[in-house]
């Protein structure tokens, strides 16, 4: 899957957690992973996302109206776009060398806590909350927050991935 291009001036990501096997992540449950690089989303990226999803809510697309009518004076990044960025951001936080494949299994407790505007800078803060061997796969649950450079949390969620070795 291709990732939408993001801010080219972002800082390089911090060194991510690297493990040989998925179950090795169990040693890091409760540990906050290294934060990813700072990112932003442009109005052009929003417009391309909207073209794919068909969400024509003016708060995302009408820059003139948003400038006049919204408190912060600009459009708002769609929450679904922010949520769609989480998998790639999480891959910056940890990597498993020996996993044959992985799949997203669940998203829970998704909360859009603070609006993100085009050009706002954010990063992923993630913490492993469960790593459990199952009969056919290893389940990995992570608490994921998108943090604005102001320190506010824009998005919080819990994500479950399953890994097949």
C-alpha cells in the first residue's frame, strides 16, 4: 500500500524498537515506544483524501468559509485521514524481523480530541499494552495517541494487530 506523501521537512524518526520475533515484544508491554518523527498534512493531501472518500463536509474542503466561520480560521484535517496514518506511524515505532505477515484486527476507543489543521505538526506516541501468543498468531495491542507539537492529544485509540510467524 502506498503511503500519502507527508511533510518533507519532518525530522528523521527516532530509532524504533527492533525485535526478531513478535513474542519478543512482550518484554516491552507497558513501555512507551520511541516517538516517531513530526509530521503534517497539507490541504492538497486533504483534498486528495476527500476525492477518495467522498466526504464533502465543508470544514475539510472550503478554505474561505472555514476562514470566516471556524474558530481557528481554517479547515480541519478529517479524523479518518489521521486514523489512516496510524499504521505507518506505528511501523516507525517498532519492527518485527521474523513476522511473515500481519493484519490489523481491531480499532477501539477512537476519540478525536482536538482538531488538526493543515500544517499542524503531530507525531505518534505509542505504548504496547498487550502481547499474547494465540494458537495461530501473536496478538499485539497498542495505545496510540497523535500528539500535536503543542502537547495536546489530537487522536487517541487502541489498535490490535495480529502477526503470523
